[in-house]
């Protein structure tokens, strides 16, 4: 798959996640066109992981995301803070709130539908 199509899928995933978060009152994610580059890169890496691992469970998707974040210096924190590189979802998948688990599954479903 060419990089342009990967980018298209990443944008769709980001936007779906943004709207998903808004449904819970979390308006912290910016539209793709205004999102920080690290957010875009995270979505792209997530798409690439799913394309290479189409049968991976959502927990593996989350583990890959967590590993990328930790490699970039992020740590667990009760509040998502890009400047401090803290994120409340840097915990095992099965400890995530159901809402966050569903967000990971939504991401995978979008990749699967658009690949």
C-alpha cells in the first residue's frame, strides 16, 4: 500500500478518535489539519501496525502504541499532557476504561474497512 493511502487512513482514524473523544466531553484533540505532528505520526504508526498485523487483537495494537510512546519519552500520568509527556492510557489494555478499549477497536475497524 502506498504512503498516500496510509496517510488517508490515518487521517480517518484520527478524526474518528477525535469525535469519539468528543462524545465523552474530551475536546482536547484537534482536527487533523491542526493536530501536532506527534499526533499525526502516532496515527500513521497505528495504521502501519494494523496493516502489518491484521489479526492482532486490540490489546496488541495498544501495546504497540504504548511502546512507541514510551520510546519517545512518554510516561504514565493521570492527565494527558504533551509538554510533560504524560498520558493516562499508558497502562495495560485490560486496565483501560471500556471507553478507551472501544476507541482502540474503532481504530482497528477503520483501518480494516479502508485498507
